[in-house]
C-alpha cells in the first residue's frame, strides 16, 4: 500500500469514526459490539481506487458492491451531474415530466432487447424487482382475457432479488431470508442451473441440460397459476456467481412464451456490460416481458433503477381513470433528474465502440492471472462471465465438500487481500472479484496477484 499524508483533518476523522460507531447501523453487518472492527473510512476515489482516511489506496475489487463501471470521479459523469444540478435537482415524475428521465427512457428502449418499450423508474434493485412483481400480478388480472388465477411466481433456488418483502419472497438465501418466512407469499421453486454442484447429480454434456427440461416441465405444469417466472439471466450473482450453462435461459424463455407466463429478467447485477454484453439476455438472444435494472445504471454514482416492460404488458394498464387500471405504485424520487443525467453519461461511455469487447478481454486476463490457483487443494472452481468472477473455496476439492461456515474462510481471504491493497467482499466461501469495467491491464495483474496471495496465505496447505 502506498501512503499519502493524512491531512489536517485526521483528528476530525477519528471523531467521525466514533460517531459512526455510536450511531450508524450498517447493512448486512453483524455489529459484534464485543469485538470492535476497524472498517476502512473512505474519503476519496480516483479511477478504480478508493483512498481511506489514513491515505491508504485500495483497489475497488468489487466495484463498490457491483455498481461502479467506469471508476470513481469520472469527468464525463461528474460534469453531467453538475450541469443537471444547475438546472434542476429533483421534481416528481407523478403527473410531470423531466428532461433527463425522458431522454434516458428513450435511450434505454433503444439499447434494450427489442420489444421492451416502456420504462418504469424507481430507486434501487429491490424496488425495480418489487415493481416487476406487482406489474406481473396486476397484468394477469387486467390483460385481454383476464387470468386472475395466474397469481403466483416461480423462482430459482438460492435466488437473490433484493431485501424488500416481495423481493425477499422470491429470494431463497436461507441466512438472509429464512427469518422472514411468516411474512412472505408462497413461491414455486426450480433447481439452479449449477454445473459444479448439479442439483440433479448429473454431468455435462451427458445431462442434456436436464435442469432446463425440469424448469420447462414445472412451468408447464403450473402455468395456470403462474403470473411470472423470475430469473437472474446467465449469472446468479449473490448465489455465488453461478454461471448457467448455455441454452438454459433460452429454454426457460421459450417455456414462458409457450405456456403464457411472463418472464422477469432481473439484470440488476448483470446489466450494463458486466457480462461482456450490454445485457445478459443478449447472450441467448431472448426478450423478457419485464427487465429489472439498477446497480450499474448510473455507473455507480446515484440510486436509480428501472423496470422495463413490453408494450403488451403496458397496454393492460391503459384506460380512463374510472376503469382503475393504473399502476398505483411509485416512489418520491422516481426518475430523479440527477440520477438520470448520470445514467445517460454512463451509457454514452459504455456504448463507445470497442468498450464491451474489452470487458471480455479483461475478464480473460483476470482469469489467466488467477491460473496459479487452479491446482490449489482448496480452490473448487473459478467461474466467470465477462468481469463477474467467483472463486469457490472448498475444504476438499476432490469431494467438493465445503468448509464449515464458522471458519469464515471467504472473509479471511478478503482480510488478507486488503493488506495487499485490494478491497473485496466475499459471498460465504466464494471470493467475488468484480472490478470496475474501466480497470487497466496493470491493475488487473495487481488484483489477480493480491487475490492469489491472499488465498495462499489463508490456506497455505497447498496443492493437490
Ligand atoms: C443487488 C441485487 C438486487 C437488489 O438491488 P439493491 O439496489 O441492493 O436493492 C436485486 N437483484 C439482484 C440480482 C442483485 O444482485
């Protein structure tokens, strides 16, 4: 780590650290009062780097929780926000228009899979999902030839779609979700397309994509009661960077069409170039009925989200007020002009020729840099799509037996990585490596070396 002068405010920063300790309730943190931690206190960003209160620079290896695309303090995005700030910071989208939201809606429809023509704005991934679920439910009651019996959802095992109650209901990560069971609506489940831990105990390619057949069969069998199927296309992020085998998504999309069930693609993690295509749905040429976007939408700057819908879905909500077909749902900051301005600037950068092709090149370089781990006795699998990468650590790479949760192996690896100047956040024992798309070749090498070293330091017992 390189150090910079801490600056004169060092004493103030210690006071702020105390105020944080006394008052801030951090998301997803155990808050073990008996074992005080010293989390980093970031004061500045610079490209792919975060700079803490002591002047230490750390590489942002998880893109500030999967949302940063072009690094921190990007001149074009900074300027777009400043320009908008000189015009209007916020006005409501309820019964009024703002310029950046209209421009962004137009742009999103241009670049999204063909057929998605309507944009419903909200603030976060969870709200984008929540809106999609309610739209799907209400659509089935108001569509031509209404199907009120189609009022349930089918979701994947180990799914993660956010933390509001509807999103939690379709989610299935026991540690996050089990507690809230009594509050949730029932959801049908289908097995994950997860080859390393095949839920059907089969092997590729002899399996002939049995998991997709199972999904198709379930959708067919429950079609009469299903409003929609919700999936994370191609990569199930929070489940541990689970990359679906080619063909699975297309099969599910076909089944939804065939059995007249809506398909909701949750692209909150995969969208905006993360997988090497603008949207993960493009990998299999599918068009969902509803598509949820958030995280990367503003390049990692401001909270903004969008739920895209097809014209057919939207039309079911049109009519005179007396018919009560409107979607009575919304948020104060829907379509916030500053967020929309940031999103437009970020999209313009993403759409520059060659930008997305480079994501795949960089992903390959990152994977090559981690090749030294391939023979490590505790590295089960390295999974990657574009610049979404997960390293699954296991107690035994032959039997694939996991470590005990109490060993906190993933957490220990990311602690070591931080001492090598890289900020990571694990998902259990999957070490997530997901840097900004703008990362340079030299930074990729540094990142790969730090991650490999951290794994060897945490688990020194070596090779198979
Ligand atoms: C992060 C995430 C969400 C929730 O997004 P928030 O902005 O944190 O509410 C939803 N779906 C997926 C796939 C995600 O990765």
